[in-house]
C-alpha cells in the first residue's frame, strides 16, 4: 500500500528516479499492475501496455545519457476525446468507435516531447456530455472510493484512474465542470485553466466557447508541472493566448501569516436548496479557519446564480449542435448499413451512432438556434452571460479568490439520478468558471459521514493559475490538515 501511495505522485516518483532507485520500466510495470487489479472500475477504454513498456525502455536509455525530458517517469492517462496519433479516440461514442487519429493533439505532443508516457485512453461520458459517466458507450465507471457510487462526469474515468493510482495525472476536458466535479467525487485535485491558456488543437469539440483541457492529479505540484508543459501559444489554435507561460512548478509557498489575501464567498450559493448540509457546514468551517488565520473574508451576493445552469445549457447545446453536425456518416465515423438514399444515410447514421443524451443536446441546440426562438433563448443567454462575467469581474476586482463548493452533493449512487434536469443541476457551481473563462481548481475538502469525499472550489482571475496553486497548496497543508 505504501508503495502504491508513493506511486500516485509524480514528483515523488521523480525523486526516486533521479536517485536511480527506480526505473521507467519499473514504474510502468507497477502502473500496469494497478490497472489490471482495478479492471472492475472500467476507468480505461484502452490500455497501451506494450507500447508503454517499449517507451519505458527508450526513456531509461535517455536517462542514462542524461538526455531525458522533464516529465520522464510520468504516467499519463488521456480522456477519450483528446487525440493521440495512430491511436483510437472515440469520445466514448459508437459514432467514433473505430476512429484512429491521424495526428497528435498539441497537449499530447508536448507531454511526449518531455518523455511522459501515455498509458491509455480514459472512459468518459459520450462526447463529454454528462455528470456521472453513465452515458459512455463503453459502460459506466465505478467510483474507487465506493463502487456503488458514480465517479462523476464527464471525466469519470480520469478521476477514478488518478484516485486509484492507475496514472500519475490525467488530461481531460472541462466544459461545465467535467474535470472539477469528478475530482470532487473521487477525492482528487482537478484544474480547469483559464480559457485560452491551453491549446485545444486535437481535442474533440463539445461547446467551443467553454471547452478547456484541464489536469487531474493527487498533488498540486504534479498539476503545476504538467500545466507548465502543455500551456502556451499554439499556431494550430487561434484561441490560445500568447501570454508567456510562468514557471508554474516553482509556485510560491504561502505562509499562514500572509494577511493581504482577500477571499470572497457567495452567500446565496450556501443557501441554495440543493446544497447538502454537510458540505455547507464544512465549507463554513473552512471559511472560519481562514478568518482565524487572518485572511480578509468577504461575504457576497450573486443574484444571477439561478441563471447559470439555464444559460450554460442553452449556449453549450447550441454549440454542440453545430460541432456535432460533422458526424453525418459521410466523411468519417459510424455509417449505418441500413440506408437507401442520402437522407436515410444521415438520419440513420446519426440515430444509430449517437446516444440519448447527445441527441437531447443536439435537438435542444437546434431548437434554441432556430429562427423563431433565437432571440428568446440564445440571444438572451448571451446577454446574461455578459452580465454574469461583469458580476464576477466586480467581485474579483477587490478579492483574490472566490471560494465555492465544487458540487452540491457528494457522489450519488449509480442509477440514482434519472431526470436530465436534475443531472444538469449538478453543475450549478462549476459552470460559472466556464461561462466566464476564469481558471478554477477543486481540492478535496473533507469526507462526509459516509466517508465520501467532496471538494472546495477556488476561482481566480484570468491567467492567475499560479495564485490558485499557491493558495490551494496552502489550504491543503495548513487549513485542511489542521482540523
Ligand atoms: N455536465 C456538463 C455537461 O454535460 C459538463 C460536461 C463537461 O464539462 N464536459 O454539459
């Protein structure tokens, strides 16, 4: 067990590697063993075992000649919507079941250029739509903390794999909370960077104005070093900022005497009727500890809270209906056999290739974009999105961080939530960062009375990932450890 625990954190593995106490070959073998022993979780759709072994031999040789990259020894899982050249990438959909990527996503290329090893592709909700990983064409994922519970979604495989020690870090997309919500449910750390911090070239699009690639890990330093490698300008993605990339891995260690930091929390979030009372109490307890340590705490109102999920749903379904129109059975992807003309080719390929939730989103998106309803829904949602951003900018203009619960409840039982709208409400606290583009991180807060973890979410102003690392590291070590 202690060996397993050490395994979970890259910076610890790296120390052993630097001291020649382990090798990449050993590291890969121990992860493959963990993966085998945890097959029941269904976290991976595919494991690249023999390839990982070959890479490990190559990297061990590079280490011997001091030629290895910064991430030598790091074992990475990638969500099944992030492309890896000559490997399948299906977005957990029948539609792309046999799609093989002809090129690398920028994030994968940057990681392998630094000698990280990609160990496999991780299960997720179909086309990253969902909050429980129950919509995957490849079956549900179990929460490693309690196998009766969902791991969260859409990156359920990613969070489960990191928690169970099946990879050091996972790369996953976060459009409305898909990195942070499963991180909260599984008791690991999940970062959604600022919109435009990380290239999305080679990432299967869901809702382009919200999609961002994030990182899940067991430790802040692992996230920081991975972000340092994947972030920054990319000629293949014009939405990426050309701001220089700080040395995230050298983030400062805050001292508890730091008194200048201002923190806001949103009172009406805590009074939200969907918020579980144990989460609320532990959240307030953390706020109290921060106050006692001398931080300046401000209580704010955010009256637009009730619009977050509706605005998010309208905008993302509109964008999804457009992004997913390319899967028509003609160019690539699933094609129905049972066709007699071009209309039935489109209709049947889409009917048979997509699952229920994806179809629901496409239909909703087509509806809100239709001539008759555009003004009433889509345009209104865009205006509200602007107002939400203005409000959040106002709060961040006089505070460094906004603290929120990550999720309204801890992980629920598999099969428990049946109504789509109830599932959508799971995202109430996470979509804020996507609608505004702000960076946000979820860190494990406490365990509830049934021993299920839940997270605290920290939002900062755009491109302040460094501050998120400083503050969450402090919270984890100085506040949450000192109960
Ligand atoms: N649950 C949200 C949705 O289905 C978020 C998904 C995500 O972030 N990819 O839209």
